[in-house]
C-alpha cells in the first residue's frame, strides 16, 4: 500500500478549528479511517492513524507559534511526534529557519509530506527514532500531545528536560493528558480548543502550551 495514496484516499482537506490558517488531510469521521487502518494493521502491524487528527495539544501549540512567531523565527526547530505535521507547519509558517518533523509511523511521515505541500512549506521528515537524541543544532524542540501513554510520556519528558538543560527551548502542547508531568512546567498559554465527543468525549478541551524546564 502506498502511504501517500492511503492518506489522500481516507481523508478530506480541512482546517483544525483553532488553526484555520493551516489545511490538513484529516479524518472526517473517526470510525471509517480507524477501521481502514485496523484492516491494514491486521495485515502489516500498523499503528492507529494519529496523523489523521489535529490533536488538542498540537492545535494549542500551533496556535501559540503562529501568534508568537519570535519564538521560532530564524531558528532551527524539531517537532517530535509530529503526527499530521500541524505544529511543524505552524513553525515553518512562523518563520523558522529550518523545520524537522520526527515521526516513527510511515503513514504519518507521508501525511506530513502531503500536508507540507498543501501549505507550501518545507519540512524535513525524520523517521528514525530520535527519542533520547541530543543535537545541539536544534534551537527549539516542540511536542504536541505526546503524554497519552505512560512509558512514552515518562521517556519523552526526561529527554525534553535534558534538552532544556542544554539551553534548547522546549515547548509542549497538552490538553491535560493523564501522564503530563505535574511539575517542572511553565505555562506559556492556554486556549479553548473545539474538539469532538467522538474523539475526546468533550466538545472542547483546555489546550495548554508549556515550556518544559530543565530537571
Ligand atoms: C497524539 S499524536 C500527536 C500528533 C501531533 N503532534 C498533534 O498534536 O496533532 C502522537 C504522535 O507521536 C508519534 N510518536 C510516538 N512515539 C514516537 C517516537 N518515538 N518518535 C516520533 N514520533 C513518535 C505517534 O506516531 C503519533 O503520531
């Protein structure tokens, strides 16, 4: 299966409610694409299509970057757990000198490439697992909605703190996920993010933008 074709064939172009400036290939209803991917998953062990949704944490972080372009303008940005590429695209639109999007899901990598083209921005997609990697070329590291599973959230948080300790600006977008750390975060912004009951069990979520502080 061609991932780019799967992305285009199972989504529609629309804009996340909090970030109307950015168009993405997104699921229109949850069930069909989730099932489509589950069938593919049964054949070839694919992960769920996180890339087909603009998650509340990512929307808050993308909104923040577009509203505060000086955070990334002229700087080198890594967006970790990029999903659809929403936050990476916002960083590019805000004037980042370079943007890398880290994703371990090949379908997400295809979605990021398709979405970058749709928004006429350049994003370099990295599909090797960068979790734990320290690269002094990243001025800013962003992560949208990555605290939804305990082992991953713990590992990501520890890594982001190490990056912060080296002087990297680390920004995390989160709508109150279960495994968000309870300390070592500085609130930068808070947005009311429209969402759906099917996806989040709520009509809105509070999307926070946190600066991750060194441990
Ligand atoms: C809930 S989605 C958030 C996507 C996007 N940031 C947003 O807010 O819309 C989390 C994403 O993290 C990705 N992910 C999980 N572990 C990862 C890793 N080690 N490296 C890169 N991406 C990872 C998943 O594939 C998934 O697409």
